C-alpha cells in the first residue's frame, strides 16, 4: 500500500490558520504511523508547498517549516515524512500531454504530474484536500 501527499496537506499542517489544519494534523499522524503504507511526494509538490505557504502566510518561517516537514532535518530531529520522487522527462511529457488534452478540467499542470507519477509508480492513493481529483484516483482527505 502507498500514498502520494499533495502540497495542500503540507501547507495546512504547517499553517495553524488554515481551515484544514486540524485534519492535516490527524492525516500526517496517520502517515507517520504507516496507516497508508509508503508515503511519496515530488519535487514539484515541494516547490508548490513552500511557495504557496510563503505567499499565503507571508512568513518565511512557515515556508521553511513546510520544507523541513517534507525533507526532514537531521539537525533538528525531524524525520522525512515521504520519499521524494522527481518529475523526470517522461513524467513531464505525459503530464504535458494530458494537460493539453483538456480531459481533466480544473487540474493544474502540477496536478497532472501527480496523476502521471501515481500511475507510473503504482501508488495506490492520493492524500489531498483537492476534490478535482475525485473520480481520477483514490483520494484520502
């Protein structure tokens, strides 16, 4: 069993003012305990999560907290929460093909990379608050 973690989960976890903060705390605890099996995320999600956290909060410390949540910090005793997958050329081109097709309305290019990686790596579920994924993959929220 495995799960891919979307940026909105990391952002809500780190931002106490986020409407999904409490739920994100519960979900991340489940991830840490292995409830969903192996956890994955991507370099695109890292970029999106850190950037959006900074824009929404205007607080670099929150953006750094999001980054440390994803990458971990040996110096601070923060374990890495998920295995980082990079968006390689094959994933990028598949996502771009699907994005151009317009089949999946409401999804960003980054969302398309998520779907391509879920398929490519045989990941079972997506941890996300984004309902636009409903019907496209198994979503846990």
